[in-house]
C-alpha cells in the first residue's frame, strides 16, 4: 500500500502555489517596467512627428520662396497656419502649427574669388515654426535664398 501512495505521487505533475505566485510576481515586475517606458516612447514619437512636420513646413515655405520673383519675397512675410499633416490653412482654426516668416531689409551679396565683383544677391529667410500644443518645442530656421533671375 505504501508503494501505491508513492507511485501516485510520482505520477502527479503540476506547480505548487508558491511556484505560481513567484512566477506571477516576476512577470508583473517585468510588465511594470514595460508600462513605465510607454510614456517615454510616446513622447519621443510625438517629438519625431513634430520634427518631421516642421521640416515639411519649412520645405514648403522655401519652395514657395524659390518660385517667387526675388524682388517680391517680402510678400511671404507674415504668419501662416498648418494642420497636423503639414497642409496650409487659411486661418488659425484647426491649426497644429503656427509659422512666422520674416525677411530682413538688407540683402547679402557674396564676393567672387577675385574679390572685385559681386555674385548673385542673397537674402535670409527666417522661419519660426511653433506647435500649437507645445510652443516650447518651436524651431527657428535661418535660410539663404539666392536671386536666380526669376
């Protein structure tokens, strides 16, 4: 009879309550670490999306500036609004980005190699792009635009 009890104990398989509790504790600690990292990942994702859209907006304004006659660049001076996909909006309603474009009054001229004659005139365009939800993450870009004869 004693052999029968030992045989049935050997045939039983499973985990004890202590083993299950310990494994659940280890898994829950790992899950808490993963959940704690979620806000950091979301913040980094939002920041990268904003930076990508800011680059698209700056490129859009630069493209417009390159297609305008050099003497009329001042027409771009002002505030523009863009949505969350980088599309230009007619007003502030629904805007995700506020963009200020400014041109200085003076033009820059680049000297040639011999130092006597001047090459094409340049102007600086200053583009400040502010996310409406977090203005502290605004970016200011100062770019040169050359007079290419348009």
